[in-house]
C-alpha cells in the first residue's frame, strides 16, 4: 500500500499538470502511427506486428489500451488498421490533446491520472486487454511500479504489455536484477535498457494463467522504496556460450572451449554485424535482433528468446 506521502505527491503533481497543460506536451512527442516503439538506436518492436499478433483474429471483444496516448494517433491507427471499433480501443491521457477534428469518442479517450490506475473503478478497469502499450509516460509518474502491477492485472491470459521509459533508478537496481527476480517467480518477462534514454527501460511481460498477479520485488518504507530479494549475476563465459549455441542449434565443438564455441557461432547469421570476439564476455554491450526485440545487453539474449518462444504459443 502506498504511504500517504506518495499519494499526496501524486495528487499535487496531477493538479499542477491540469493547471499547466503545456507541461504534458511530451505526450505527443515521439508518437508515430506505425512505429511507436521506434528507437533511434534501432527498432525494439514494430507496432503493427504487435497489433496484428494480439488483436487480429476471430475472437470478438479483444481490447487495446494505450497509457499516455497524447493526441490519440495510435488509437486511430488501430481503428483503421484492423477495423476494430472504438468500443474496444482505449487511451488515457493526463490532458486532452486530441485535435479538434479527432474521430476518437470521449468513451475511448479518458482524461485521468495514470498514477491512480490502481484506484479506478470504471469501464476501463472492468475489461481485460490483449495488448497494453505505453511510451514516454512512465518516467513522468510518481509511482510507476504500482502502475505496472495494475497493468498486469488488466491483461487477459496470454495478453502482452509493452511499457517503455520505466525508470528503475528509484529502486537503485538495473534491468538484469529486476528481470532475474521476476523470472524466479515464473514470469515471462524481458527488461531492456533504453540506450537513448539513460536510466529508463523497456518492460515486456506476458500474462500467464498460473500467475494471476504481478508482485514486484519492492516495498515502501516510509517514503522510500526498497528492493526485496538478492541477485548474483552469472559470469561463466563458457556456460553462457553453450546456452546460446543450444538456442541457435549450433553444434558444439570439441573440446568446448570458449574460443572454439565463438568460432562455431561466428558463422551464424545473427552475428553478421556483431563482433563474435565479444561473445561470452561478462555483460558486454552488444546489440542483437531477435524477432524484433533488440537487446543491448548480451545477458538479455536468452531471456528474450524465452519471451519470443512463449509469445509464439499465443493463439493467433
């Protein structure tokens, strides 16, 4: 439960935003119909691919939610791309930034404080969503971690949330740490550092039937957030390379020494633009494209594959 000081800060910040709407103009920045997740360092995820995968099937009443929707361009895009009615498409914005000629109805565009998503009792919180996205929003929130837990609650089984610009500096931990702690609980999750936004992360999580709620490993101590659990990074070069070889179905050489495994991997297409000499180093800064997930930390490689394999099992 939030301490009173946190909720007071949330309320004060939102009142200030309503009184100074120009402060929320960031909600329009970086919005693009087709590539809302385009990063200047490379494509993390193509929006259209996500929409088609999670919204385009014969199942009726699939729902889409954009947190921090700004001018609502993405809502219009989903409506036109798949002919999904606005009854199934929703966006939330702190201030109304829709153009005067917007086709988005008021029932799909809600002017509310995302920080209080866990407190709402309205149509949005009674639905379950196939896809929830957010960009350039969570780093403006007072309590983004509680909102993340609520986002997971709003997902349908096998639904996906892709949230960008989540600040982890408030926890004083990194992406690897948070990802490890959540995977220990059985979650299918990927946390990736955003290279062009220091201190912010992309958080992707698919809801599993056997894990009905997301409980992040933190707790409030007065106005301070502390992390629960411990994490010791694995730095064995040879073992990590063996795992990568197995995932890529590259036959292991004999003897399976680090240099031999690197040589075997060097012919694989995924290493076309990557220096294979760095493979197996503890936490090198590499960039590998896997099923439209771009990982800037080598240690997210296997975790991203796990996410991809799980999502590939989602019925289309």
